[in-house]
């Protein structure tokens, strides 16, 4: 089936997002025929006020609406124009939702024709596109969009995009088209019929093997290139200076690069705090590349966030290699959960396609035909899509390694092979700790390690060196044993005739052992389900806090006989663990009984035998993890994470070491010749004592071979930043969130109106954020300023993008907005810190750490809570100034900054902004004067 030759592309602008309560504001159609196209558009008088934010977005003011037809008249014209033509729209459910609702109200004929969604088509044909917004899709195809959020311009662009996507569909490889047709078969949607065409009997195919990427060819570059030549790159006129837009000599960057070089050469550890704007990535990447290539000693660079990984791979490493030719090769390596398993995908395609999963499967198939990496990061998955990918990842399978028939094509092992050939491997903290847990079998051998974003290291270590049992992970494990080509049922069917033919042979022994393993399997499954349900029941009886998920510590565990629910949970956990251990032992024994030669002679693939052993090992690991989480361990803390009535998700049990210092000292630092730890926030009051103590670098031999360096930011904070503290507003500490919002909100509205938005408001409490959103939203939006809250109006990336677009916007953010958000220039003029960012004391791991500090006779507040809060405070303040030309105001609504003696620790850790505290009216006037002095054309009191 080829695409429609005539169609009507439609678009509408509306007063809001809810078709049941909001109204049309503009309606447009672009009718396309083989002989040409024509457009039609009308404004629509909604009969109600148009929100300021919508006026600003669309440019449709009340004056422009004078004389415009009402919804009924506009829709009558629209219905006559489109007739029975197929409709095309971008995010069609939104446009057709408003139109169908309006047609129903007006008593006009409903839409019964096919509707094609260009968003759905683009996600199918280009699933790894960075953005599927209409303007980005048309720009990528060199199509014209005269003005976004004008209905006729959007409809015309949608028509052009639809035609381009039809051509892309026709140009797909025949095998991919067959695969998509096979998967689309059950759907019956207009797009599915378009994809199937005349391929009703199509069969699916695996994608072709991707070409192996090796970074740089063997022998490239000059291994003898000296580190002196690398340091010269940070000079005016160098190759790097010519490639880097806006290059400027930074003394701190040169200082850091020299220190990194000395640490690598001298076999020493280095703790280096590099202020914002230092350019620390190149300061460690350039010497790491030169050292690794010149000495033949691999360097692993590990980050906390994916964003920094991508920056290193896509920007910094190519810039370094292209500028200096230091002879290095760089490779990216992630954990198992990030890579799709081709064996699981092959088995999935062998099953009949599902209506429920067809759309996701089609996107995955399309992506697999293009990807070289199989890395889910290319797809930007979240929510249910991310959970679905997890069922097909290499973490979801009992991996058989080299015995897998698809080993040579495996995305995970191809990534590992590239890492083995690389001089610098970019990984993440989680993989570093997985490597420790797996005794060096995860990362390629290395003696040199750079840990960026190192302020996260203690928490990451506690998380990844601990134990975790997830309800979903257990469900996937049991499902894998019960269904599919690798299931125990399938293996038993293979072994049955082989055992009958030779009752004394390996197949017969393996079948008996397999039957022995199958008997406790159902017990394990039922006990696991009961265990998870009892986790929910027990958590409901404890105050776990949280909005969507409750977190409940398991210590101290009730004495036997004191809590019937806990007694039942502990017993269910023991039964689950015992049954899983029996299953694991039985499967491993069955695999051992099938000697390779005998298995081959019996026609049993070696990879299936290996899978059996791997499944057994995984069952045993689940048994150990569950017992440790529920039973406890000295020096560890255990807790439950369960969904509340307001949230979705599944139960997770965790256990973590309370103090990771000794583990890191012995397992991370001692085995390495040199470890470089860096971040913009590592010191408290100019000292690294807290950071080094928590990571095991405060005492002993590793402390003796650890150097320190603090590199100041090149920004002129005294001239660029003002920190103000209103001292007579309601205190955030001890005040209910709704009372605090009502007391502070009116003053904050005045400040944010003066800045015309361009502001980020940071909270440590989601409840405070929601209450403030309710207080600020209507007041700001009535003045033409958008007010967006994280989780309520979009995720972190979308809201950060809204700020970067330099529109009149205020973003309210919680935990993840305190760091890693980069909004340079005039787009962000004001950062408000609603609270001093102390961690809640009832978080299980935090609570256990405080108890451990107190047990040593020390103050948990001074030794733990205050340093943690200071480091986080520095991160939040760091959102304000991101370039040498930035100028802005930081507002701290928490008066404890100036009324409590410990407030000095926060102020002293900042890079020297001007600080002003006083009555709210005085502070507001001071802040406005400061901003007006720098940007008079944008502001008004």
C-alpha cells in the first residue's frame, strides 16, 4: 500500500491542553493533491480570555481575535474543506481531540477518515533522533517552517514532512520493511496498513551485522609525543585554540593539567576541585590520552552522569584527538542494562507479534537496522519504554558469552572489545564498582583511573557495592525460565527424546537433575510473590514518607513473635531464598552433567548448556541477595522501596554498607597506580578533609600518596553575582509547606516579575515545590510569565530547554536540578534556593551514617550533615554563573544562612559573590538595582 496521493494536513492552536475544558484558538488546513496544494486558516474566538502564556507562545492577542468566527462556524468551514480526505497531523491525538470535541458540540459530521500522525511515523523511521518536535524534524530534512506555533505554518510543514516520511518508508531495506510489516500485522492502524502494504506474509529478520568501530586505526599518532607538547595546546594559536570556539587561556586549566600529568607520572592520587569554567574535562583528558598512548597504560575515565559521558565522547575527545594527535584511542563502555541482547531479540521475533508491544517493537527494529552500538542511550527512553527495553537487555538474560551463536555480533561484547583496544575508556561510576564486585572482569585491565563528578562517589559506592533485589527482576527471571527458546520447558522437550534413546547417557542424567531443579521452582515463584506483597503490607504500617514511593528502613528488625506481618515476611523471604538456592544448585549441576562432548554428540548446542549454568548462577545470586537484604549484616543498612497509592512501580529491597571508606581504600585506591578525583565541589571551607575521610583517603598509606589542588573559577564572582537573603519572611524550617508558600509567594512573585522570569527555583522537598507552584503559577502566568514545575509540567531536560530558549519562564526544580543544569547567558538571571539543602535525616542510609558517626563520639551534624549540605549548596549556587559574561542574583529564602552560626560554613565555601542580607523589601530593591545595572533593557521593577 503506497501513501495517500491526496490528504489534508491539519493543525490547531488552543487556549490550553484539555480538549474537554479548553477551546480552539486557530484552525488551519493544508490540502495536498497530486497537482498542488492550498492552505486555509482562520482564527477562532474562544469566547473566553486567552492565557498570557498562550498569547506569548502563539502571538494571538485579544485584538487579533476581534471579528473572528466562533468555534462552531470555524469548524463548519473546516469540515466542508477536508471532506473525506485522509488527515495528517503532528501529535494527531491532540489536534483531532479538540476537533472531534468541537464537531460533537456543533452537531457536525464526525471525522471517520484515516488519520496519519507524523510524530508516530518519525518515531518509527528515526527513533534515535535527538528530538521529534515538528520544527526539529523539518529542519533536519531541510524543509521550510516559516513560524512555529502558527497553525497554517505548522500544517504546511506537516504536509511536507509527511511526504518526506513516505519517501523514507519506501526507501527502507526490504528485510527491514518485511520485519516492520510482520510486527505491524496485528495493529490495523492507518500507519500499520501503510507499513504492511503488500507484505501480508512477511517474515522478520535480524539486522545486518554492524561494522566494527575501532576509533583510531592501529599505529595512529605518535606514541612518543611528550606531555610537554600536550600542555602547549592550552596556549594562544595552538591547534586546539583554532578548533575551540571562544578559546581563552585559563591559568587554572593549565594548572590542573600539569597536576594531572604529575600524578600520572609519579604514580600518585590527586584530589582536584576545579571551579566552574575551568575546563576540567580537557585538563584531564589531554594528559590521559598522551600518557596512555605513550606508555601503553590504559586510563579509565568514569563519570556519574550520561550527559558528561556524551560530552566527553562527542565533543571533548574528538577535539583533543583532532587538535593534538596524541596517538590515543577512546571507547565508551556501559553496563549490561544499556545494551540490547540480539539473542533475546531473535527469540522475541520468533514469537507471534503482540498488539500491546507492536509499536515499541517496530521502533526497536527500525533502530537496530541503524545503530552501531545497541546502546539504549541513543533512544532517550523513559517510563514504560525504558522498562520494556530492560526485558530485552543483556542484563535480562543468563548470558553465555562466547558460546552464544550471536557472540561476534553482540553489542555488549563488541563494546568490550573496543574498550580492550582503547587507550582511554569512558565509563561510569556504576561500572567501576561493578568491576570491583566482579574482581576486575567488567572493565579492561587498567592501573590509572580518572573519576569526574567525584562528589557522588560515596553514595554511588554504597549503592553499587551493596545488594539489591527488585520485584521486576525476579518476575523477568521466572518468566525467562518458563517461556521462550531458552526456557527450562523448551530444554526439557529437547532432552526427553535424547534421554529415552540413551537412559544412561548425559542427557538422561541432565534431565533427572533438571526435574529436581524444577520441583522447587514453583515454590520459589509463589514465595517470591508472597514476599513482595508482604513487603508492601509491612511498609504501609511504617511511615516511609515520599510522594510516589515510600522508603522504609528494616533496622531494627522486630523480635520474633512481636510483629505478625514481619514474621510472615521473614518466613516468606527464607522460603524464597531456600527455593532459589535449590533451583540454582540443580540447574548448575544439570549443566555440569552435560559434558561438552556428550552434549554435542546428543545434538544439544553448547550455548544452551552454558545458558543453563548461567541461569543457575543467577538464581543463587538472587537467593544470597534476598537473604542479606531481609536478614541484615553488621555494618550495613537495609531498606524497602515500595510504591504508594499515588505512585506506580514495583518493590525493591536494598542493602548497602554504611561506611565505604575501608572498602574503597583497599579495593579501589590501593590496587591503582594513580586515581584522579575531580569535581567543581569537593572542599568545605577550603579543605578536603571531609571528602577524603569519607572515601578512605584521610589516613594510611593511600593518604600519604594523595595530593590536593583547588583551582579557582575564572569567573569574576564579585562583579557577576549577588547573593541576597531576606531575613523577615516565614522560616522554611518548621513551617508547613502550604503556609510557607503563602507567606513567601507574594514576595517571590514580585522578584520574578522584576526579572521577567529567567529564573530557577530550587527545592529539597517535592511537597514545598508543589505548594509553591500552586501559589506562584496563576500570579506569574497572569503577567505573561510561564511557571513550570519538575514532574508536573515536564522532566528535567524539557524544563531546562524551556529556560535555554530565553523565554519569560520560571522553572521550579527538585533534587536533580541542583547540579548538571547548564543555562548560560541572559536566559538565567536568578537562582532561588528555597532551603539549605540538608538531606532528610530519616533516609535509611543517611540515618545509619549519622548513627555510625555518633557511635564514635562525634557530632553527626558537624561531621556529616553540614559538610553534605555545604557541597550541595555550592552545586545549586553554581547554576547561576556559567560564562564570563553572565550576571545574576542568587536568593536564599532560608534565613538560617545568616541567623545560625553554621551559616558561615555555607557562605565561606562560595567563590566570593557579594552578599547582602536584610528585610525583604530592602533585599528586593537591592536585587532589582543589581540586575538593572547589568541589563537595563530587559528589566523593570
